[in-house]
């Protein structure tokens, strides 16, 4: 119980000290300095509103550019197809390198039979499915 009492005394002393110090500062501050402090706080508000306006304009322009680039294409569907394509490419890259050569660990060393380094199949390389619909894609 005594701890709670001292916590209350400390809180009350902090409030009294804050009020007294604020009154002391106001009494001894020249009028020009107080006015300058008001200008600085007003400047901070102006900067906050300018930043909010800039962010809104940025989002609007980004939407315009995205619509101009992608048109009415469904962006979420294009991203889903691209993610599926990338997952398929990652699965294929576990079996072959960029040149289409087999990279399995069961191959006989670094200087294996030259026939083993030829592409495993003659199927065409995978293409990005979103390229045909959108022309090109950054996503």
C-alpha cells in the first residue's frame, strides 16, 4: 500500500512541476520568440498537409500510368499466371540448367559423355504466359 501512495505522490509532483515550469517559461519568454514558435508549428502542419496531398497525387498518377500500360487487363489474374509460370520454371531448373543440359546428380561427373550434355528434349522453352495478353509485363 505504501508503494501505491508514493507512486501517487510522484505523479502529483510531476503534474505540479510541469505546470509550474510551463508558467515560468511563458513568463520569461520574449513575445517575438513565442510568435516564432507559433510560426514553426504552423510550418509543420503545412508540411504534413503538403505531404498528404503529394501522396494522394502520386497514387492517382500511378493508377493512370498502370491503366495506360495494362489497359483493362485483370492484374491479379496476370500475377497469378506469372507466379504459376515462375514456379514451373523453378521446378524445371532443378532438372536442367539454362542451356537445357541435365544437371541431375546421377550424371557421371564433370567430363561426362558429350551426348549427356545435349538437351533432354526437343520441346520448346517455356514462355511467359502474360507476354501475349499484355505485350510485356513488369509484374
